[in-house]
């Protein structure tokens, strides 16, 4: 079994696409067989006359489903509810090649980082930053172990 995609509900699809596509390099995924009709949206949300926008994004082997609903209205959740200590997905972690370059790039783009440094956890170096809806994005660079080439 492997992960097919991760779904993110966002409050402003246009702003989120700036991060995920323009900044992180995801591309819009166009599947000719993909259809989201009103009945499916109602069944998924449990709301009559459900309406929203859905975009599938892909980069390498990662697929994201990014949704902004207008009925029911997608509302921002306070950061403390999204973070650690509450049930739910806490972060979206993506592997990168040059963590220091990405750290500087994230800060220069104006995204808020969770720490003011890149931290090391034995087998990788990493940092987290917040997307426009305060969803944590973790960027990770694996550290080659003894005997592995870099």
C-alpha cells in the first residue's frame, strides 16, 4: 500500500496555489476521467448544494488535492488547533536536496518559519514553515549515513 494523495482544505485557493505551484513547484494535474459533480460533493461534505473548487497538484511522486469550499464555507482554524497535541494530520513533509537554500528561500518569500534555524535529527536536517492557512510544511534533507554516497 502507498499514499495516493493528501487532501488540504484551504480558505483561499489562489493564495495556496501561489505557494504549492509557484513556490514549491507542484504542477496542476489534469486527469481526463476526473469528475467532481454536485452529488459527489454533497456526499463527501454531507451538505446539500455543496460547492467548491478542487485542484489536484503533482510533483515527483507526491499528489495533493487542494479544496476551497464555498458551501460549506472553508474557514481558517486557529494555529494552536492545527499543531501538535491535537488529533489530525499535523504537517506535510517534503524531501529537498539543499535544506539551507530552501530555508533562506522560504524566509525571503515571507513565509513564517516555526524556528529561526534548520535543526538536525540524526538522519536528517529539517525545518517547518506555515502555509497561508497555518498548515505546517516540513522540508527535510536526508543526511547520508556512513558508507552511503552523497
